[in-house]
C-alpha cells in the first residue's frame, strides 16, 4: 500500500510539471502567467505531491523515499510522449531502465 502511495505521489508530481509546461507554452508575458489556469493546476498538483511526500516520510526512511521520487522522470517521459509529441529515444529508455533498477534495489 505504501508503494502505491509512492507511485501516486510521483505521478502527481509529474502532472504538476506537465501542467506547468503546458501552461507556459501559452504564455506571452509575465502577466499571462497569473491568468493561465494550467499554471494554477500545475502548482496545485505540485502542492498535493509535496504533502503526500511529507506523509510518506512517516512510513519510509528518507534514504529510501527520496531516491524513489526519481519515478517522476518515468511519468514525465510518458506524459511528454503522449501529450506533447516528444520522442522516446533509446537513450531515454536506457535512463528509465536505470531508474527502475535503482528503485527496485532500494525498495527491497
């Protein structure tokens, strides 16, 4: 159950970054930043992810939980390919495999 919460936390963090990116793609000036709902949505996701991270620190050691936040990179890769049209290269896949290997080692 704790590890599902870790996955949720990392997905929420990745969604935060995704919506900030999507919002900033529509911004022409500083004033537009404050009128873009995607910026607020991204900030909200970041806040929720941070709060979940704080709660998870009660159940997992910092030396385990913090490196597990690297799963966010995997979510980000999937979101950017699915919704932003970014390419998934072999180099990116090797990086994702390395992240997964590290997370699996830490979770044992």
